[in-house]
C-alpha cells in the first residue's frame, strides 16, 4: 500500500513530519533600524482563524490592543492544492489591501523564486509591498514590544527577567505539544506515530503537574508561553484527539489543564479569537489524506465558559 504524506516535501523516508523553516524573518522595530519602522496603518496581517500559528499573532494583537494599528484579513479555512485563498464567506473575505486571490501571490511578490509551502501568519508591509515576516515566533515578539507607542496596554508577554526560562519552556512545548500533535497526525509509519504520541502525552502530564500549584505557567500572570500552549489546547479535543489520533486522553480529562484552558479562554477578548467552525472545517476537509470523505464531525460538545477554579492559585 502506498502511503501519501500530507506534505511530501516535509516528510522523512522514515515517515516523520519535518516542518519547513520560516522563509521570511525580517523585523519591524520601534526605532526603524531594521528598515521596517513601526507605524500605525503601515502593516497588515494575513491570517487563518484555523491555524494555531496564526492564532498566536491574533491573540497578541488583541491583548496589546493593536487592532487599530495593524489591519487583519482572514483567508478561507478550506485550503486546496492552490493554497490559502481570499474569498468572501463567514469569518473570511477578499483581500482589500492588494487584491490577491491567493496568499501565494504575497510570497511571489516578495520572492519570485519562492517554491516552499505557503503558510500563515504573514505580516505584509504596505509601503515596500513585501512580506516582512511569516514567523509567528518573531511576530509575537514584534507585536508585544515594538508598537507600544500606539497602545495603552502595559502588558509585557516577554518580561526580561523570565526570558531564559520562557525560551526553554517554549522549546519544550513546541517540540512535544505544538508540533507534537502534527508529528503524530502526519506520521506515515506506526513507529513514528507512536513515538510522537507518547512524547505528547508525557509532556501534557508534566504540564498538568506544573499547573497544580500555579495559575499560569510562570505564576500569577500569563506570558507568551501560555498563549503558545493555549492555541494547541483549545483545538485538542475538537481536532487533534480524533483527527490526529492523539487519543490517549482529552484535555477535559486533565483537571488542571482543562481549568487552565477555561481560564485563558475567558480572558477578555480571547473567546472572539477562537473560531471552531473554521478550525474543524479546515482540518477535516483540507487534510484529505487523513479524512478522505471530508466529513466534519458534529462533536465534541465543549463548555469553555464554566468555572475554572484557577484564581485561587493567583
């Protein structure tokens, strides 16, 4: 039997999913030293509500109160062989900035020879007409620190005294949880799948223990690491548990992780960044090698608005 990988160019001969690196990693800086000075109205985010990497940037833009500073356009959650598309529909729209029909046009406008997979998020510079960055890691930091002149939010998601510890935990969560669900879901051999899935649940068990004595990952206030984890947790029971075969346990089965997920979801403005319709339709329809029928499950029922009990740990 021939096994078709979801992204053949990002698959090892052993059946491992090896995510491609980000192609564009330039920076917007407050002082303009990078050649891309922070400015209100100059930059535009192209995102998908379905994608966890894009979701992180949507959340930071929301928390830092930058909606009036940086525009945003969401693509159609259904991605076909042509890639992410700009279409009118519930929660997505045409591209009013450049008139692109497909996000690939932004990539080729920046690099005519670009041949990799087109991903979200993308930060577009409307002055130089090119992509600044398609790295969610870098964009989270830029949105957190380089646009403070235009926001009243005192929030710092990357406080200087915690940066070493944040970076270390970010790496652990990325390798075992954020990308871990994909390493399990996109695996094309039994051994590779089992190894990734076991690492995932070992990591979730460790995070469950960590959250037993602290409200957030680093104490009484959330930092960027919490939101990097949140975007995976909020998709887990709806998508990763069944679609990616990460079915040893659900997040609702972890008392601390589930309360933590509810706590973050109930943070002001965050619920409106979570679009389960886009999330479920994207994964179940787009990944036709995993779900060839394209049927989107009607469940599970989830209640993220109930009591979370986390304030006692503040």
